C-alpha cells in the first residue's frame, strides 16, 4: 500500500506541476514518492527483466544516453529512459514513477538512466545496474563536485559494491577512468579512439589528469582533447588499455556531421552521424559498445542517420527569419571542443550570442571561462552579444581573448539579447548560441513562448 500511495501521489504532483505551469514535473513526483516510500526506486527497478543501464560522465552523457535509447528501441526493447535529462536521484525516480502503471506494474524490458556525477553512487546503490557506462571526467562545477580525483574515488567506492557480472564500460582514453576500472572486480570493458589522425593538438592546460597514481607525469603519443588520448607512465608502466570497442576512422563533413568506422569484437560498423565533432563520434562509440555488450544488434546505420540531438546540444531551431544553433557549454574542455568544432567549419564571419549564468545548476564559480579556448574566436566573429547573470565576466573574457570591444555588446536580459542578435542579421542567416545550462533553459522558455520550440520535456 505504501508503494502504491507513493506512485499515486507522485504522479498527481507531476500532473499538477505541468497544469499550473510550474515546470515539466521532472523531479517533484520523485521527491514526493521517496518521502512516502524511500526504497521505491529499488523496488520498482527490480521488476525489469533486463535490468538497468546507467550512463555517467562530465560531457556527452545526455547525447550518449539518447543514442543508446534509439539503438535499444530499434532492437525491440521497451525502454524506460529519463529523456528529459533530470539526472539526480529524484529525477530518476520520477522517470520510474511516470512509467509505472497505476496498478504498480512496470511494462518495460529495461531502464536507461543518465546520471549526474555526484548522484551516480546513490543511483548505483539503489538501482543495482546491469551495465554502467563511464564516459569521461573533467573539471566541472568545482564548487559542487570537487576535483576529478574526488569524483573518481566516490565512483570507485560505489562500483566496488557491485557483483562481478556487472558490466562496466569505460572510456580507456581517460586515464582517471582507466585507473578506476583497473581497481574493480566487475567485468570492465574499455572503449577508445584509435584514429590518431583525429587528434588536433589539445591545449595542455586543459588536462585534468596529467599524472599517474605513482606521481609521474603521463607521456602522450596522441592527445585528442584535454587529458583524453593515448598515454603511458614510464615509471610504473600504467598505460591506456587496449580498447575492445574502437573508433577507427572519423571523416568530418563540416557542421553536417561525420562518417564513422567503429570496430566491435565480431564486426565492423560504418555509420553516418548527422552531428559534428570528435566528442559526438565518441558518444556514438559508447552507444554501440553498450548495445553490443547487452547482446543487442540493431541495424546501426539507419538509427544514427536519423538521430537528432537533445535540446540545447547542437540543436538547430528555425525562427521565422533566422536559424539558431544552440550548443551547451559548461566547463573548459566542453566549451573549447565546441568552439574548435565550430571554427573549423566556418568559412566566413558569424554572429554569436553567448549566455553565461552562475546559478546552482551551472556552478557558481565561473573562473572556468579563463581556461576555455575563446582565443579561437576573434578572426571568426562579425559581432557577439553576451548575456546572462555573468555577462560582464564574459565581456571581459572575450576582450582578453582578442575580440575587438566594438564587436561585443552586453545585455543582461536574455530575451532582449536574443532580439539584438537576430535583428542585426539579415533574414536567412544563422546565429550561433552558446549558453550555460540554466541559460539554455531560460532561452528555450523564450523560444517556446514565441512558438519557435517545444518544451524540453516534450522533446
């Protein structure tokens, strides 16, 4: 009775939240249900025939999760997925509450949860996943998460409690994750990038894991971005593990996407990914590795060819007169790789809107702006508008990056800043928007109110 009461009260709360315009009801149902039945997540996920898959990482977890979902659904599985991106334990619980029937039945084959870095240990303890995907670890919201080593230690403690048959897929190109994987008694399977031609000389100051556990500096033969690459320690011998799943070739096609060749243990897959950037190629590799490790073999090519980005993750939105391209930025490496992807494809100067907030969900410490590689921008900007709660900080950052001050406008109000960016451009042109997380939500609220986009929980 307590479980059923929790389900009913949670779902009623979510419905009221949406009707009253208080949001998408993506966390309130879980919060209420957990107060009534604290073990509700464990009790419900235990009923799934094929268990739980969780995906964690600093960058790319939303896109990777959506790719996994598309592939598993194409293979015939009925999948429960926190598609809205609510990735704390309350959001994950809400996903299950929304998916369960009023009778308490859970009509799905498996659940797929994107997990916040700090919430992952608790979600592991409660959901006891069958597969865990660890994608990468970078500096992000230091005021909330702490340093990379702190997160890795918390993950290792949680994963150590899982049985040996649990599959842990790790990005072996990330030394923090490779070291974590080496300490586990689960079934650890590495994936990684073998296409050395895709390396582009990452800036070394963005490396967050440059030293081995023995104290010696890693030696890199290839560095893709930040500390992600082919590394080894010349003192103790620790080195990048040989990947079981490998990205063998990445052929970019400007901002239209990339042609990928992916090596699996029993086959080679060629796919066309309609999303640009090396990091999206790695997202696709992680998704293929996950489905194959689960024994599911969908027809990969058509699934990837039709794949659409999650809201704000290289999302293209048409306004009546312009095209908006939204690309979320939230930490040094993610911002730098997004900028690198864009400038490599631009052939003329562009108009940009950068919106920086410092709310709790963004991280209140915006010093990361000084580590991101905004020095890539000056030669490519015709004009840039900066907005958000830390618009002034962004203005100063661009000035020191070399953008002429006469090309920078500052407007704290996001709607007004959007209008300024659009009206300064001729009809038919594109404006590139780089928002932090809460800035993206605020911007999309403006776009939804104007009828230019759907609410993110309908995405």
